[in-house]
């Protein structure tokens, strides 16, 4: 049994799951959520030196109510701060490390228990600021949780331990951004967004080439979808029509 909570991001929802298992729900390609997230993924693929990948599948991430409620409470507190300011919640990408084969096929949906698997850890328990810097030492805006609307940038941080896995993946997350402190220069000493702000928005122009958003509270973000993608599959050869072959055989003049 599951029920959904519709968020301020149009058409996006968090799903509360009553049972303990079944954290990933495969979405049909015609599903409204699937179409919306794929559109964001394609629009956000901005690197000119990286070919736009093929989306193989997408999963909706479900979570227990105990994990969703702190996020909703945080959203309400930011809403009280911002009043009627629109657009305080965004849908943003995050790349991480995968130590298992989660999502590689439609049947690979069981979360692993490997401590080093960032993907399963985030899906199971959401984000943890204390893990900032465990995968990549450089933290442009200090100790926070990093996301971006640029899917091709998030792709740079997506990696798998197993070399036999051919597909890549990104987490798509609901993020309460609130009032954003816009910055064009690095500041690695940050531990919060600054007085009166709820997040940092890194703006391209000086130290950045692509936009990124950083939050400094674990409850400001929850994973909502898992998108799995890779190289475009090869086009299968057309089946041979036996009648066409026979017709050509008997109409081709013999050369003596």
C-alpha cells in the first residue's frame, strides 16, 4: 500500500510506502512522471562534448512516512520564512557511487547493504551531510549536499564499482531551495547558506561552468526518482524477407 504527496513542483510527488520492502517502482514510459523527468534530463544535458544518452528505464522511489515527514516539516518552515514567494522547491539531479547492480535491469530493484554504496544508502535513508567529500574531496561551497539542474554535470559524479555494468544512473530529487544565496566564486569554508538564506546557488561565469545548488540541512532534500541511461542501443538488422530474396534470385539475368 502506498500513497502520494503532491509537491509545489508541478506534477512531482513523493510516495509514502507502508510496507518495508519495495522501495523502487518501475514507471511505464507513458507515465506522466516519466515523461516529465525525461524532459528535464534531456533539457539539462548541456555538455557539448557528451552525447545525449538513451533513457532505458525510470523508477519512482518510495519511502516510509518517518522519512517523508521531516522533509515536509522543513518545507513548511521555509514556506513560513518566504511567505508567498513561488518556486521554493526544485527537482534536481545528483550523481553518486554504486557498488551493486541496482537498476541495471528491470528486476534489479533490491537495495544492497554495502556501506560504500552511496546509491542504495541514499534511497534507503536519504542524504547525509556528514558524507560530503567521501567520494570527491573538492567541495566548492563547503560541507553540504550538492545537486544541479544540469544532468550532464551530475553524470560526472555517477560511477559504478563493477566494470561489467554498462548503464549509468542519476538520482532525481525534490529540494527545498527557499531563498538562494547566489555565488559566482568558490567558498569552501561554508557550513550554511548564510543569514537569511536556505541554499547556495552556484552561478556560472567565474569559477563555475554549470549551475549547482547546495543545501545544508539533511531534511531539505529527498530522492524522488532513479533514472537509468546509457549509450543508444544498436538498431537491430531488418528481418530477411524470403519472398523478396526468391524474387530477386529468379529475376536476375544469368551471366554466361
